[in-house]
C-alpha cells in the first residue's frame, strides 16, 4: 500500500539529491542539515531510506542536526 505522504517525501529526496550532486560534484565534503527523525516508530524505515536517497552519489557527507535553538554571539 502506497502512502502519498511517503511518496512525496521520497520524490523530494530524489530532487534534492539531484540538485546537491549537481552543485557539489567537486566538493570534498558536503554538509547537510539532517531532517528530524520521525515521531513514531512506524516511520523509522522510511526515514533511513529518505537519508539514503538524499545522500546517494555523494562521497563524503556530514549530516548536522541542531538542538532547535539558535545561538547568536556578538563580537565588539
């Protein structure tokens, strides 16, 4: 059974991957903001597939996940 929400997410991952590979094909390392994990356990398998599709064809990727709070430092 296909879930339209998951199909849209995977389509988004494929398109994002195409753009990242196109723009970063010669990069030694690609930093990506890691999407948040699913809130329920049933989405874990799809989440890992999403990450695999998102990073496919990239040699070195660093997925960065923040804590949800921005820190601003002002130097004077």
